[in-house]
C-alpha cells in the first residue's frame, strides 16, 4: 500500500454489529467493515468500487471512484449506495451479500 500498489478489499462479509457501521440496504440493516475506509483516510488513497452486472449473456465490469469522504462511516455509506445501485441493475450480482445479510 505504501508503495502505491493496488490493494483489493472484498467488503461483503458481515462484521460484528457496531453503531459506527450500522447502515441499511433496501431497508434492512447491513454491517460491513469500515477498514478499507479507515486505511484510505489514513494514507490518503482513493477507493474504487468494482461491480459486475449481467445483461442477457453479456457481463459488464464497472469501476467507479467513491466520492471523497471524511469519516469511515461516510465512506461505507457511499460504498453501500453504489452496491444498492449495482443490485438494482442486476439483483443477482451479489448473491453472497443477500445470503449473508438477509
């Protein structure tokens, strides 16, 4: 990370419930890690959201920057908003999240 190389965080595994990471996805509570956002703030590095959606037999990879954020909670909220948009475009894009959170 300090050498400015790419780092990949898969942020879809539920974590212990804490007030700081309490967000909702489609009206249900979801608890994801704030670690990537803490690291980004500490080292002043950007975070990109990567998502894959399907349209008939074609897959689309989207790489979107997460807007600036000042706190890990704010960054996680922006991440979850992009996740919601991804799932609206392809409800099966993240079965793992649905299986582990709902």
